[in-house]
C-alpha cells in the first residue's frame, strides 16, 4: 500500500515536471508574440509586459485543462488580447496612458508634432491611424503584422473563417492608407 | 500610399521587443504562482469523494430508520387473530377479581421486529382503557359467546343509581320602595 502511494506520488510529480517542462518550452516560443499582441493594444512597453505576464500566469493555471496543446498559441493570443483590452479600459478610466508613454511627443492639441527622428515620426503617425480602427479590424491588422502571419494563420489564431479575416484585413488596410495619405 | 509602403511601416512598427529581463520576469511570475496541478488533481478526486459522502449519509439515514422501527409497539401486531380476545378475557377476569381502580393497558408490549410490524404502527400512542370499559367489553364478548346479551351492565358502584331528593325552596317576597325623587315626580311635584 505504501509502495503504491509512493509510486502514485512519484507519477504525479513526474506529470507535474513534464507539464512544467512543456510550458517552459511554450513560454520561450510565444513570449514575444504575447508581448507584441499586448503592445498592439496598449502601445506602452511596461503595460504590454505586465499584460503578457498576466496572460501567461492565467495560461499556466489552466494549462492542464487545455486538451489540444497545438492550439496554445491561439489560446494565448486571445487571452492576451482580452487582458490588454481590459487593461486599456481601466487605464482610460483612470485617465492615464491616454497616449502611450513612448508616444508622448505627440500632442492632441497641435495634432502631429514632428520630432528629430523621421522613423519615430512615421511610427507615431501609423499608431495614431491604428488607434482609429475598431477593435475587430485592429486585431486583424495587428496579428497580420506580427511575425509574418498570413491570412490562414490569423484565422486560426482568432478562430474565425479565412474569408472574414480577408475582408477585415482589406478594410483595415484601406482605412490606414486613407489616414496616412 | 502603396501596399508595399504600408507593409513596411507596419512591420517596422511591430518590430518592438520586450525588455531583456522580460522572460526572467515571466519565469518568476509563474514560479510564484501557486502550482495549479495539485489543485486540478484534487478536483478530479472531488466527484468520487462527493459520491462517498452521499452514500455514507444514505447509510446513516437507513440505519436510523431501521432503529426507529424497533421501538416498543403498544399493540401486539405479530399475534394471531384469536389472541386479542384472549387477552381481553384475561384482563376482564383480572379486573373482576380486583378493585379495578387503576386503568390497565390491553396486551403485552412486545418488541416488534421490522419485518413483522408495519412502519405506521410504531407511531401510535399508548391507549389507556378505563376499568368499566374493560369490564363491559369483556362481558359483551362472553355474552356473545353464550349468545345472551345482558340488558344492563352490572356495576359495583350503587351510588350512581340513587335518586336525590331536593328540598323545597322558600322564597319570601321583597317590597321595594320607590325613590323619593321619583315619587315626587309621579305626584306632579316639579322642582323649581
């Protein structure tokens, strides 16, 4: 009886170790993706890191429940996106981070204020245009721009049909081009 | 703006990288997080545990009900049809021979087993029967056996058949004088 209990406990420990090892591999593989998804919503380095950490903590707690481990990326992306949206809402409620800390050179009163770095100016202009997009279009354009995801991969990540991704991507690009013209 | 230009700017905008210690922070957060696996495993044992608790509860209730069925019953439910008559006769003979001042309970108080007694009888209250009823019932049965019904029940107490005589009541008439004020008013003497 005692040997059986020891065997069972040993198996459980081994199972935990295997899960931890697998999660560690997923963590290394997807940490930058989660950060960039969060950054696409928040445009703030520290906030994006916090949100990515929060999403990974949630994922770790529920990792055993995930039946299909191949869907971990999509699962994590959606979880990070939702967490980032929540964070953005709470930031707006607090009145802070209305404009990302790294984009503080932009002032709403005078419109776009040029800095000495043209690349930084272009980035700020682009982010301002992305901010005008509704969340559905924004999510598609963010995911399509990260790590070279194609339409099929974005559809898998979001769990929606490829046709929907195509139409949303087209709409988002059209609006961005009009804004940045 | 061309598609190529837009793609280039989008790619450049998302080339942002987390801080170098981001991964280390992530590991710290996850290590600091309470281990989920044990909790999940304990959840998997929760369902069988709940079933065991429910089964134990049912066993306790069934045992308690079985104990309830073995309480003393006031009626001899496991005896044959002739036995109550014999018991009544025995009580009647006993009552005639004694002063019969105390009420008696018919029948013995056997411990009824659950397989014999119906559950409803266990909750019947204990019935006290007066000696007169016992005597009358016994006499009725013996008379029925002899096919002679008595018109009047014999009784030891003769005081109940005596007639009491009530003495006559003498009532003297009472004269009530009218009040002076009322008498004057009747005579037409009005006050000033």
